[in-house]
C-alpha cells in the first residue's frame, strides 16, 4: 500500500498526457489537410 501512494500522481499525469496526445495528433492531421 505504502509503495503505491507516490506512484499515483505520476499515473494521473501519464493518464492526462495520454488523453491530450490524440487531440494534438488530430490537430496536426487537420492542419496538414487544410494546408493541402
């Protein structure tokens, strides 16, 4: 139990990062499509 507590904030950051990444990829794809 004690070992898991320090990992939780990092896990939340990774989860938030993984949620943002697809949005950034989508923005890049849309930008490429508009540029063509």
